[in-house]
C-alpha cells in the first residue's frame, strides 16, 4: 500500500464543514455592523464576477489567489491595512463557500478574527445593503 493510498482524504464537503466549524460566520447585517466597527471587508471574487454581479462599496478587492500574501502582516506583499494578526477580516465571495475556506486559511496564518459572510455577495444584495452595479 502506497503512502498516498494509506492517507485519509477529506471530501470538499468535509473541508468546508471543518472550516465553518471554527468560524463565527456573519450574516449580511452583522457584516455591515462589523465593517462599521472597523472590520475589513475583503471581496475575493474575480473581476469578471464583480463585473457581472456588482460590488460592495468600500470592500477591499483581493482576488482569492493573492489573499494570504496581502493579509499576512509578516508578508512582504501585505497591504497597509494588514497591520497585525488582530485585524478583523470578513471575507466575501459570491455565495459563501469559497469565503469559508479562505477565512479558515487566514486563521491558519494567525488572523484569529477572520470570518466570512454567510451567503456571500448574494446575501448582501438580498439584504438590500449598498451595492454598486457591475459593468
């Protein structure tokens, strides 16, 4: 038996459940309140998706493949808002799946206040919170 076949592999559903089990996920109104209290709202959707769906005014736009480098305060590629590991971060994607995995990854980097928006951008828009139309 090879080492690879002897390892236990998770399904994506298990990974998602594990990620969400350690997050204090926020609904749209809680997210708006957290942002009003100083949390960073980070939209990880690709540009084409923001152009199609719209965007949240004031959200930091950091596509998923750059997220950890931009928010890790020890990274040479971090953004100015990534001042320390205590920064509150709410990650938003389209429907709230990728954002859960991304927020858990940020927690792995020590950003212990990282979480995500339940239902993603679609939930934000459904709550009739401010949205900028896509192109």
